[in-house]
C-alpha cells in the first residue's frame, strides 16, 4: 500500500458535517455521550476506537438507522435529522458497510440501480462515468458482479453510493477482507473522491491505513469522543494510548498451565488468500483465545477447523486421528464442535422452540429406530436448560423471543453435552451480548474446560480475550503475530499486534 497525506487538499475550512453533543442511551447504558466533532469537504476523516467504543452507534445515527436521544447534526450548515436510511441518502449521506450488500447473480448495472428511487436512478452513461472515476475502466455494466474480484466489488458498492449523489461517504472497514492490490485500488478511489470535494468518514482498525490515508482522526472511548487530532501529529503508539485509556483489570484471571498432553494438533492450516499459515497444539481443558480484528484470519481458522471451508488446506488431528477438512459433519464426528458468530443466520432456528434448538444437533442420540424418544428429549432438554439457567417453563417459547445473550447461551449450551467433544470452537462467543449475559457465557465456557474439553475461540474484544484465555494468540493479515501466556498478556501489546501485525518497528 502506498500513499501520502500530503496528496490531500482541503476545499474549504467550512465544515461539511458538524456533529454536536450527540447522546444515545440503550437501557441504562450510554452508547454515545455528548459526542462532538466535524468533517471538512475533501477530507478523509478517521473514526477510531476499540470495539464497543461508540463508533458503530454514531455511524448508524448518521445513516438514519438509529435516532439519537439528544444533540444535533448539521450538513453544510443546515440542521438535519435523518430518520431513515432513505432520508440520509437524500441528504447526501451514504454508508458503505464492511459486509457487501450487493447481489452476485445480478449485473453491475442492476446492482448500481438496486434500491434507487424510481425517478432518481442514474442513467447508464452516468453510471459509466462513475465507474471510470473509480478506476473501473475495464468493468462493463453488463458484467455479472459475482465474477469480479472482491476489490472491484467493493468499489462498485462505493459507486452505488456515488450514483445517489453522496457528498458524505462513510466507509466501515472497507479493506478488511481485501488483498494489498485490492486495497490500493480502494485507496486510489478514495483519493479521487476526496479530490472531488467529497467528505470521507473512514472507520478502520488498521492503524497503518489511517496514518497513510487520513488527514484527521477522531478517537472514541467508552462512548465518548476523546479528541480529534491531525494524523500528521500521531503515531501508532499515541493512537493506541488514546484508544485504550486505563483498562479495568479483568474480573477473573485463573489461568491454567494444562496437563501437558496434546489432544488436538493443527499444522499448516491455510485458506488462501485470507489465511496463510496456522499451527497450534491444544491440551485438554486449555482455553486459547485468538485476538484479531475483522479480516485478521481468526474466523477463517475456526471455520476451517469446523469443516465449513471446502478449500481449507493443512492437517488437523484429534486424539491422534486425522480429520478430513471441508465437512461440518466429519469435524463433529471427530469431536470438534463449532459455534458460529452469526447465531441468527447460521446458528439457531429462530421460529422453533428453545427446547428444539437445544437438542437440534443431538437428534440421532435421542431417537430409537428413527423415531424421537420423548423421554430422552425431555431429559436432555432439562439438563441443558439447567446449564443455561433459563426457566424450564419457557422451553416451548420460540428461541427468537429470547434476548441476544440468552440466544447465545442456547447456542453454546447445546454443544457442551455432546459426546465426543474434544474441542469446542467458538467464533465471537459474546457478540451482541450485554455484560451480565457475557459473564454467564464465560462460565459455560469455563465449565466445558473444567470437564476436560479444549476450547479455541476468537474475539475482537480485547478485555474478553484477556479475561478468558489461558493462552492468547494475536492475528493480523492472515498470520499469527505472537503468542502469549494469558497471565503475561498486556493490553497495549495485544492491541498493537491486532492493528498493525508484525510491522512494529516503525511504531517507535
């Protein structure tokens, strides 16, 4: 990646976007507290902060997805309050999320006009001009989107925002899953848009990108705006210091040394180009945490081990027996139980009962000659409900009626009683869960470890990794950066690994 912040020229000192005293509360918790900053025309402005700092909530406010409790937003000096994404678009605000919202089976043109107002869709010549301005000269409007490289798909997502005449673009982790070449393409497009006078809000955990691409950075911590600084006055260490502040000590740090024996061996695991190389030996009862941001490769490790990645390479053995990768059923039969980070799309049957979800992966063990044995089902349901702490009177309720934390407990609990279970694999085990539910889920994981199950989990939450792990492995760019004994893991060093990988020399 190449770049220089001197390439940027601000078009005016008058702010394009002004955010004044924005506050948002969920229940008793403040997601945003009196947040204020501004963004200039022609500026690439970074939003920084550790997970849960408030960045996502602010982005949703600007995009019309969330309504603030207090404060005001001004665009070109005019007070606005977008109440829907459509209203935000009409005001010139466009959000390009890290998860692409394109349809692979449609053409480029069809994707570009998807969701546009009937009378407001850009013409084909206008769309052609936008693609050219982003460097997509060789991409035809008739091309099927799914056949294009991921980097070009990301640029087409940006092109769709520009076709709505966006003057403020919010790019949320736009390079998380891209190669260096594709990142260069996105960077060039961002510079062209800034030179054209558009304002870019750039959300990323990759500090090298911030120092290369952005002019100013606003740092969030615990829902508050710590400050806005010129990027030229910052380095990685000063940014991390602003992001971290003073972390509270983890509530539980009872790290175990393990038995010394090995139950699971992972060698040369790879999912090119996202994951290049991963090795690990796991002892029974050991909890290993993978600390990495979106696109680090941590989720690829877990999905490959769980059998969800047909193209995965490498060797995984459980109790000396090799596991053929590429099949969730084979992984499960070998004693590897995978829990997804997306409980709604991949983990639970939301319209089915809590009881049925708890036993969904054990139906063969709860039936006789292909017919469910109701007494076995009731007994298994009761044991798992006791693990989760859920009221047994609710067992017939749809699992979708539960809070996010209780849904996650159901998802995890159904793996705990399965036999054999040599390795429990958990991708973001407490995503979208409140503090109380998080502690209960941690107890479920510790219970599994205490029973002799090895645990491998990934998390983008620094304090969760520190609290739960016996061993911490940091990941960046598809590779392991470093491995730490849990008691020796230092927050600042882990965050440095997670945000800049092996390239630590120029942080000084």
